[in-house]
């Protein structure tokens, strides 16, 4: 998944302000206790970050 697609999904699902805050502030246990931003910076595919955020925030699977 391209980073631009990830950001579009993030902003559509959570809104710009909340999505950006989740990306930088929310620690995702399934990604080694990293924030989404740190995980992407470490080379984890944005698709995996998106799925982890969706799981943490109970986004319906149809929107993953």
C-alpha cells in the first residue's frame, strides 16, 4: 500500500485531526509497541499499520 493511500484511508475513517493524532500518539501493541508513524518509519508496510489501527479501534472489517 502506498503511503498516500494509507493517509487517505486514515483521514476518511477517523478525520484529519484524529487520524493524524492516532498515527503519532497511539501505541500499537501488535506492531511491537510502536506508534503507526514509528512503525512506518521502521519499514513496516502501511497496510499492516492500517490493519492494526482498524483492529485496535474496532473498524468493521469491510473497511480494512
